[in-house]
C-alpha cells in the first residue's frame, strides 16, 4: 500500500512538479492551530546531539522554551521521548509533538514508549523521521503502518 502511494507521488511530481505546491496553496488553513497569522511556532526544545536525553534535562528545556517570547499562543514543543515522559509532559501546558529518535534494532520498545507517551494529555502527535525512513529491518511499510496505528 505504501509503495503504491509513493509510486503515485513520484509519478505526479515527475509529470507535474508544481502539482503539490498548487494543492498546498489551494487548501484551507486551520486557524485553531495557528491563529489569524497562519503561523505555528514549533520549538525543538531538545536534541540528542546536545546529550540531554534525561527527563530532568528535557523538563528544563521545555520550561525554557515555554518562556520564550511574550505569549505562548500557537506555540508547540517538539520533544524527545525519554524515561518518565509523564514528568516531562506535566512540566508544561504547551502541546507536545514527540520526536521519533534514532532507528534502533528494538523498534518494538520504541513503539511501546511512543504508545505510553501518546496517552498523556498534552501530547498531541509525533514528528518522526529516521525511525520510519530507515528501520533496522528495512521494512518501511510495516513500521509506518504500525506507527500510524498508534495515532
């Protein structure tokens, strides 16, 4: 199913490179997420390259990020899933998008952590990259299907 969809997207992009930009321009904007400005402020409050993937460090990052600017309206946090994610989520009232993290051999454990975090009231969704695009077994379609099932 995913392969068919990817094939159709590639074909459409080759045949009409502007099609996706035109479709995006024609779609309506959801102002409940962005307000009248049409913009969403997404803060990547932490990253594994900074070596701070402990709950306490992510709580601190979330608190600092939430204090940026004069308002928190239309501001979302993009945070890594860490142990004690409930503590992280409780530290902010801002909506949270979960980072996928590194692709690991134990993708079942990663999915279990995502499932638990997605039940928290301030967690609203996921921003997944490498963990879906480069799964250890190479079966992108099944990893994507399982991840979508979490939502």
